[in-house]
C-alpha cells in the first residue's frame, strides 16, 4: 500500500505542475498584457506583480516536479492562489447570474487547489523526489 501512496504523491505533484506551469509560461510570453490586466484591477506596480506571478508559476511547478522544498513550495503556491482568486474571481460582484455562477465555480476550484497544496504541505513529496525523502 505504501508504494501506491508514493505513486499518488508523485502523480499529484505532476498534476499541480500541469496546472501552474502553462499559465506561468503564458504570462511570461505576454507580461505586458498581464500587467495591463493587473493594472485594470487597480493593483499597484502591475509590471512587478506580473513578473513575480510568472516567476511563481514557473519556479513553483518545477519545484513540485522535482519534489524540492515541499513546504515552501506549498505555502508560496497556496498564497499565490489565494491572491489570484481574490483578484480574478470576485463572483459576488458579477452583475448577471451566469457570470456569477461561472466565477463562483472558478473561485471554489481555487479553494480546492489551496486545500490540495495544504495536503502536499503535510504529506511531503514522497520518495520519488530529489528533496527530503521521509514524511513530516
């Protein structure tokens, strides 16, 4: 049973990486556009935040894939997800029911992602990792 758990931890890490990495690469490819989006939301220093967002969404998944610094990675990606959720998925402010429903689904999906990252924080990367091998 332990081997199945270890494989599940690896698959979970790869699934999280598959979510964040393409988004980070997309942001890196269009930093000006993403900075414009952040600016339209009223955030300060949108160019800096755009660069930081791309870095988190590229470096974080690489750390997940390699299984390095699992607790730091989990906290950084969870914090990033909370901020991104509050900025981008304000379902309570949507004028029509369809948009509100769509944004609420995205909001709750991100809540689930944060929950999964907290499970990663607690469980660690498993033995198929370059980082710490034992569970915390």
